C-alpha cells in the first residue's frame, strides 16, 4: 500500500509564484471580505428598494384638530338646501337645546369629537354614535363583495388632493407612496378633504376597496398660483399635470403588478384654464395606457349627462345597501352618480388619530373615489379591464335614479359590475 504524506496545515500567508491567493484563510482577511460583501450587497439592496419603493412618510407630524361650528337660522326653510346646513365638527354644542328641531337635526354634519347636549335636549330618535357607525358602510352591496374576498387586493390606486396626516387608522396600512413637495405647514393647515377622499376609496372600515394600495400626491400649488391668477378655482391644475406626467413615467419603470392602476382627483371643472389642453393630453395618455383617471367634470368616457354635475344623498337611518335609500337633490340629466351624502369618512386628525366625520350631504368630491374604488374591485376580478370598457359596463348596469327636479341619473351598482365581469371571465 502506497504511503501517503500527511497534509500539513496551510499557512495564512500561502503564496503561489510570488502572488498571494485571492482567498486567504486568515481570519482578518475573511472578516475584511465579508465586510466588503455586505457593503456591496447592502448597496445593491438599497438601490433596489429605492428603485421599487419610493414610500416615505414622516410619522412625527404634529396633529391638529380645529373646531368648526356653523349654526344656521333654524326658522329659515331656505337653509335646508344648503350644502352644510348645520356643521358641528369637533364643536361643543352641549349647551344648546336641540329638542324642538325634530327632523331638521338630520341636516347636521358632525364627528366623533362633537359634544352633544343631554338626551332631554335632543330630538327623539337621534343617536349620533349609531349614525356614525352605520355611515361607515359604503353601501350598495360593497361589504358583501368584501366578504367574498373582492377588496381591491393587488391593485394600486393614486389620489391627488390636499396634504394629510398619513397615520389615520383608516388608511395608514395602504400607503406605498406619499408626496408633499413644498407645502408650508405654518401657513397651510392640513385639510379634511384629502384624508376623507382617500378613506372613501380604500379606507379600512369605510372604503370601497380596503385592500387597495395607495399612492398619494399633494402637488405643489406655488406654480399653479403663478400660472392661474386669473382663473379662480384652478390654482392646482399645473401641479396635477406634473403628478399625472410623473405617474405615466413611474408606470413605465415599475413591474406590471406594481403599477398605478387608477387616479382619483376630487377636483375639476378645469375647462376654463389655459392649461386645460395639456391636462387633457396627459389624461388621455394615461387612459390609453390602461390607467383609469377620474376627476370632476371628466368627459373622456362619453357619459350622456357628463360626470360630476349631480350628487346623491341618503335618507337618515335608511339601509345603505338599498337603492331606494338614495336621492338626488339636484343635478344634470343622465349623469353618473355614486353614494356621496349620508356617509362617515375619515376626518382630519385628532390627537388619537381615529377621528371620523359624518357628512349628511356630500358632493361630487366623494363620488370620484367611490367610482375609482369600484374600479379597483373590478380590476381585481378582471385584470385585463380597460377604463372606457369599465365605464360602459358601469353605466349600462347602473340603477336609474329619479332626481327631485324631474331629471334622472344613473347610480353605480358595484355588485352588478362584478357579476358581469365574473361571467365574462367564465366565457
């Protein structure tokens, strides 16, 4: 048997032809190489995260909650048709005697911070806490769809609106992106509008599509003020154009399953702005790419009565899933509507981050995110859905709702849209 040589231990400074091996067995070299590998790997991972996840939120924002109280002349019948007939947001009205108001109390808008009088000074049957809880239901069978797993999961939607506090319990888990470029917090307070619209779309308890991911943009108004001084109400269009162009570019870089699928803009009527043609062009480009873009006054979807010129209300204590609970106080003929009034939405933050706001008579603002939320449900069921196809289905499956002025409107029916698309999937 051939005798083998006993292998000697390799020295740490082993060389070959005068050159050190690339990999040395010395502990110091191993530590150095591991450190280098971790640095390189960490850098690559950081670049990957930066390229795919642009989410950044300051959770340490100071929380504000300003009271707002507007008490009308209760004897003036004309005040009944006012948008905000009786507002008591975060207000103390505990010293008021409301007992003689009767049904007029149903015109009040309030939140969970409102301090009401004792029962003896309240109209019989008016229970604020129960109304707020009932108003969280999006209505029209949406919660039934949620129970079946149709929640907007896997769909990313965008909202363009005022800056908000992103840590409200309704929407804090939905964010994948938040931008707030140049708002001066000392001069511009955080409004209720943005958080309310985001919650209508994808709020945990009040939203149409609670599992949809949210990209939120509060665009600059500085340039808008410079460009649009002569056009009152159109100060934001240049900022919105910039955001829409950015979304178009983002979608080209993002993987298909991470792209922004829809954009909700609860502002509009931009047709008098000199930047309107530019706005329309980028909207068209997004729609052509498969992104559903909706704003107040949108005419891209060939709706007979237009979009956004009618609103809906819901009778107090009525069933939000019943189409007969809704009414149109005024509006255009043949327009497309969704639940807007009689809703509970997320309010501008209080110190506990759980503020809710009851809105007795909503506006076109609430209609936009409701429809976009329905799109998210539909897109989950039928991924190949295109924007104009969705609106055609939504209009044809909608419920004809007579308005008080003799016109009719088409009320969205989310369950029928989903049923139509599910049958299309089977075929």
